């Protein structure tokens, strides 16, 4: 340990920056910081590696397990959707809950006291990461389809409409934003993850026991309303149903969670 | 110019008042020590200054405005509230690199800060989860200084530092204040703070119980006198009508002037070994007395 600052010595006077002339931190820079925070911890890095590995594994399994006529680009891509949708929301949850669980919020919200800007940066960061992850799925599905045609004498059809691209992105981005919203609302990693996975089970249980829930479930249950997204059978009515359920399960928690985060006190030890 | 002002700052949690109408100012070129027993309200006050905890009443400003209204505040105010509040999975270097990126600073600033706080390349690449408390404090101080601020707000920065580390930090803060910077640091240990601070604010159970320059607070603790034969001295002081209190290790504290004490001793032919301003022990007595009613444990002096 070097004692390189001498006590009592009169050193050069301090540079004093004008507060009035200092620029606020641009949102793009905050977003880049939040993106980096998604990958610079073991938890975040392994989550992303797991998403990549599982996506690749699903493509490989589909390549060898599916009948040759089903080896099309659309089918390969569909195979990747569910495993990605299971893990992506956790990314959204972790980006918020680690600020409280690891108490890094003390630093984050001291360097940018306008918490709404941090939430905006986190939202943009998980959307960018979600898009990147879906792009990996598009690439791996293409590799799978090419290999299917070459090795398994597969169908090899590349048919995949613009609507399919929109459906896929919508499906995954809804889940990642829902994760972020639940993370802000619950502020606890385990609690938010359990809630995310418990909601569909709870709906399933209610639907099975109370007929009324089955009726409104068509409009309210996110698991039901996103099915046409994964099968690329979206109609005007299914978009409306999706909108209602996204409002209830994504936008409402997002707004409530956002408000909670703005108000919540950050404590030191 | 007042760099930090607290004006009637109050925080209540239900019926419990953590910080009760606290007002003081911190001037540039000074190290101001915020002293009080554990749970006195030091950390809560500091969190209110930087806007992490909304006050129930009153307000605080830094550099003339509420902390929230300082753009890119890391460039103006270095804050260390809790050295353990870092992601255990990040390396020390990464912690600094993230904040440097946010503030818009070049990477070489990270290296400079790591070197300044004495974290070597190998240590900086270890995860913070594996750091000792002393290393976390050094990292926290590096983090506070990263943006080259003119104000430092540090909560218990000496916690976990070894004596060499405390000596190093004392030099660093002294130099920072000598260059015109402003430092507010808290501690629950008097010995730690009395060697660093110029100004003291003493808080107990949420209320300010004393404030002023270290010298003025020291002065109020009076003179210390010790003789070859303390019993003989006690007699001489009593005869001269001088009030005194016995110090456990030998000698007496008194509020009488040095001349009066010296004359009383000389008149009785008492051989004095020491006659001087009461030192830190006197300030400690004051600290313990001031906070005794408010401390969590009963204090016996």
C-alpha cells in the first residue's frame, strides 16, 4: 500500500466544474451502461449463454427428431420460441432486482438521481438484448434448416412471411418487458421469477375450476392470447385479445412497478 | 460559500424519528466530521442529502441546489454510502469501469484511481464478493473520487481499514480539503474522526447535540494536570478553590486556567509532571457524556 498522498502539503488547487454548464448523462449512455450490466456478472452472463445453448440444442434436437417434411425454416424457428420465452423474462427481472438484492441501486441512483431515466435505460437495454437473442434464433434456425435439407433430406422450405417476423419479436419482447415489470413491482429476484411462472398455472387452475374464468381467459390469459403469435395465426380479433391481456399483465405491472421504484427508499447497511 | 446545507432535515418512520430537525452547513476547504453512536441518524441524513431517502420535512442542498438537480452528479459530488453495496459478481475494476462509462470518463481514469487507492492489477480483477471490508472501502473511495469531484460525502469510510489504511485516508482527505475541496464524513469512532476533521457535528438519537470547530469543542474540555503525587495536588487544588475531576489513569481535568493551576501547585510545593489542554480523552468524555442519554448502551465513564 503506497502512501502517495502527503498530508498537509499544499497541492494544486482543485478543478471546479460549473454545475450549471454540466450536461445531463444522455439516455443512450445510460442504456449502454445497463446493457453492459446485463453481461458483466456471472448470473447475467450464464443466463445469456444458457439461452444461446438451449436455442442451439433445440435446433439440433429438432433436426434429428422431426419428420423430414417438417424440416422447414418456420418449424425450426417455432421450436426455439418457447425455450427462449422461458428464459428471457428472467433477464428483465434480474436487471431490476439486482439493484436491490445486491444494493447496487445505492450507486446507480446516486449517479443518476432521476430514477425514471434509469428505468427507461433498463427498458431499452432489455429490448435491445431481447432483439439480439431473437436474432440468434433466426440465425440458428437458418443453419438448422440448411443442415436439414443437406443431411436429413428435409423439406428445406424457407417460406416465412413478414408477419412471422413480427409475431416472433412481439412474443419475446412481451415476455422480457413483463419480466422487467414484475421485477420492479416485486423487487425480489426469487419472488418475481416465481410470480412470472405461477401466473399461468394459477390461470389454468382457475379455468379448470370456475367456468367464468375460461370465458374471460380468451381475452385476459396471456398464455392463451399469445398462442396465435407462436402459430402465426394472428387475426384482428386475436391482436385485440392480445392487447387486452398485455395491458393487464404487462402495462399495468410496468406502470405500478415504475411508480414503486420511483418512490422506494434505498437503504445502506 | 456553503457547499452542503441541511435545513431542518427530518425523517420519521411511523412513530420513530430517525433524524430530528437537523441543520448544519459544510464549508469548502474543510473536513467536517459527522459523529454519533450507531443508529444516531448519520446514514439516514446522508441518504437524504443525496436524494435516496425522501425527507419527511426540511431540505438539503449541495453546491447550491438539491442533489437531484445536479446534472451528472458524479462529476461534482463523490459519494460513498456503503462499501458493501456492490454486486458481488463484478470485479473491482468493472465496478469502476461501469461508473466511468456512465459519467463519460476515459478508461485511464479507472486505472489512475485503482493505483491511487492501492488496489493492484490482480486485486482489481477479483470479484468484489472476495474482497475484504478494507478492500471494499478502498474501492468505494476510488469510486467516490472517480469523477474528480469537489465535494465528498463519505459514510463511515474508515470502517474496516487497518491503521495504515486510516493513516492513508487521513492524508488523502487532508490534501483534498487543502486543495479547496469539501468533505463530509461520518463515524461512530471519535479517535478516527478527531485526527481527520476540522469541524465536528455530533448527533445522538437523531438530534444534533454539539457542533463547532474541533478546537472549540476541545477547549470546552479544559485542562489536564498531573503531579508526581496526585493526592498532594488534589489537596492543593481544593485549598485554592479549584474544581476538578479525577482521570482514571492518573491526573485531573479542570476548567480552571493553566496559571491558576500552576500557582496553586507551586504554592503547595507540588511537583507537576503535566499541565496542558485536555486531549482527545477530554473530547471523548464529552462525546460519551453528550451521547450517553442517547446511546444504545449505558455508558459508564
